[in-house]
């Protein structure tokens, strides 16, 4: 019988860490922070949880560095994509806000 190359993690401990992080996420939603701060905190907690799942349940913690880099590359690309698309999202929100301001003025003319 061949022995495995790594020690198996304590899956129940990982489960409880993930459960605690989920409770912290719920608490963050109700804290009196601004939207941006809440968003940053929730994203940080979500990335932490995703990393834990990838490291322990997908066993990436025990893989070679090359496989780890292959797993991290899509995360980097997705992060860049978010930053590339953010200006467009803000532009649409600004146009929508401007249109709402102009609508009552246009209604008064008629």
C-alpha cells in the first residue's frame, strides 16, 4: 500500500473556519460602513474563503508551484477585467442619474 505524499487536512476545522467567515460576512453587511468599505470587506472575505476551499478541498496546497500558478492566473485575469470594466459601470450610473434629474425638467415644459 503506497502512502500519500501529504497529510490530510482536518476537514471539519476547515468547515468551521468557513462557517465563521460566513457569519463575519453577515455581520459586515449590517455594520454602519459605507458601500465601498462594505464591498471591500465582503470581497476580501470571499477571496479568503475561496482560497481556503481551493487550498484544502481542491488540494492545491499540496500541489507543485506550477499547478498553483495555473490556478491563480484566472484570478489575476478576472481582477484585471473588473478594473477595466469599472469605468464603464460608473459612466452608466452617472448617465442614469443625469437622466433622472432631467426628466422632471422636461415634464414641466409640456
